C-alpha cells in the first residue's frame, strides 16, 4: 500500500510546475481570445481558457495537474503549438 501511495505522489506534477503551467494555459487562452471559430453549442462565444485546458486534457489523457513532472516540457511545447495553429 505504501508503495502505491509513493508511486502516485511521484507521478503527479508538483505544485510549482502545475502553477507555472496554469499561467501558461492562461496566457495561451489570452492569445486565443476572439480567434476560436464560432460553434452552435456556444452561442455567447467560446471560452478560450476552457478550450486550452480541454485540449491539454484530450492530448495527455488527464488534467494538467495530473501530468507527471517528466512531461512538463512536453506540455509547454504543446501549448506553443496551440498558439501556432490558431
């Protein structure tokens, strides 16, 4: 049981990296404001921050907080690619 708990602790991103990623997610959302295409499910406009967080979750299969520290740089690269493809 202790082994499982330790494994879970070391697989989840530390708070400092999670905080840095959240800031980058917000900056990416700022960049995407007004650039997302209209969608009938969002008559009042799309939320770019939710869009970025969902893209991260879809790509990595988990929320940004649950991604391991080892993938930190990979998430940063992914966020940069989101900006480039908008």
